[in-house]
């Protein structure tokens, strides 16, 4: 998807909270695809770089045991965010 202008602050940077919104959106999309996923319990995130306005972004999510890993990158495949969501299987969403 393309970076939305509303996601960029007055200094021309993407706020880290916006990256976490992207992560949540991607996780919820995955929940829709899988019909049920554990609710997020803890986030670990490494903010690597800020995207420029108009940048095309790509998010990738995969499972790692009870956790989910996420990588956000720009169209040149530069990593912008690396994150991990720890889940509690007893607290399911979806399905």
C-alpha cells in the first residue's frame, strides 16, 4: 500500500505509533484469513527507519511458534520496522 499523507508528521517522518497501527491492521487481516488468532499480549518492535511521504510499503507477517513476526519494508526492500507479537492462545479473537 502507499503511505498515507495523514501518517506523516510535520517533520516529514512517520510516527512510530503509525507503524504499530500498520502492524495491528496486518495482524487483524491475518486473523480474518485464519478465522481465529490469539489476541496480542505483548509487542516487541524495532523501529529502523522512517518512510518518506508517497512511499509504497509492504508488510510481511509469519508465525514463529506462539508468536507472530512482522517486517515492514519500502519498495526498495529497505527494512523500516521489525516486530514480534507475543500471544495468549487462551484469549482468541475472530472465528
